[in-house]
C-alpha cells in the first residue's frame, strides 16, 4: 500500500513539473519584436511569429530585369 502511494506521489510530481516546464518554455523562448515595430491595424499576428526587422518607409522602389533590355523599376507608394 505504501509503495502505491509513493508511486502516485512521484507520478503527480513528475506530471506537475513537466506542466510547469512546458508553460515556462513558451515565455523563455519567446522573441521580442524589433524596436519601433507594430502590427498592422487590419491583421492579427499568427501565433509564434515575431517582427525581426522593421523599416518605416514612406515608399520603396525595387529594380528588376524583365529581359535583356535595360532594368525596370517598380515603385510602391502609400495609398
């Protein structure tokens, strides 16, 4: 009888410690967002993701090659 109680206490302790470890691991391994960054007003962030880089640009431009001719530019401006 004493042996069964001892096993039950040991199982309960292991189960409790495992639960605490799992709950604290999420906090310990969470990453901080880049300074000054924020989520867009229209979207919610997917769980487990963070903002690792943030550039506050009024507009941006990207140059790409369409053919062997000269490169073309695409400019994005705010709406």
